[in-house]
């Protein structure tokens, strides 16, 4: 048992040493966990946008996948709420998020919007603003409601997604000359 405890202690110390401090390790673990809804299926859906024939339909499906991941991952929701409540005690979490910026915090979204802009399917003059607006139209309503212990029903979720995609495309879709 003592050998097991020593081994675990050594592993924790090695992990901490790789990050420089307990706080840096803690921040890395937390920020990674908060990015989880944009991994897996959500990331794959966003990455597939550049090849989609019908961009609107593909954006709606990608948004549904992303919103579903946000709505159903209760552990990440609880962690996000905990971090927000304790940010005054752990300001390095807020600093880490701010220093990473929207593009590195949401690389799948940034990559998809960049590729669609390069193809001429979107006109995105400010990627940082576009990422926040995309996120704000599709995901923020669910994050805000969940932080108060309520949820948005399926019908309203679908209406928010389709109208959010339409608003986004109305602003960033190629403009007629």
C-alpha cells in the first residue's frame, strides 16, 4: 500500500512539475474539461461544413450536435457553474481563458469559419467577433438557462438553432453586389 501511495505521489508531482505549479495544472485540467462539448461529434460536424453542399442545412445539423453536447453534459455544466462562482478565488482560470482567446478556445469553430471564408461561402471580416456571435446565437442561451437550474425545451431549442443559423448566415453569408 505504501508503494502505491508513493507511486501516486510521484505521478502527481511529475504532472505538477510539467505545468510549473499546482495552480497551472488545475487551470489546464479545468479549461480542457470546459472545452469538452466541442470535442468528438461536435468537432466532426463543424469540420465537415467546408464539404457540405447545403451550408445552411449543415450548419443547422452541426449546431444541433453542438447544442445537444452542451445541454446533456451535466458534469461540464456543473463545472462551468462552479468555476464562474469561484472565479474570485481562482483568477488564473479567467486569465487562462482570456489569454487563449476565442480562436484557440474554439479551434473547431475557428477552423470551420476560416475554411468557409476561404471558399467564399462566408464573408467574415473579424473572426473573433464571428466566433462569439456564432457561439452566442447557438449555445449561450442554454448555458445561461442551465446556470439558473432551468432548461429550454426541445421545440424552443430547435427554433433558436434554426433562427440563429439564419441570423448568422444573414450577416456573414456572401452579400449580393
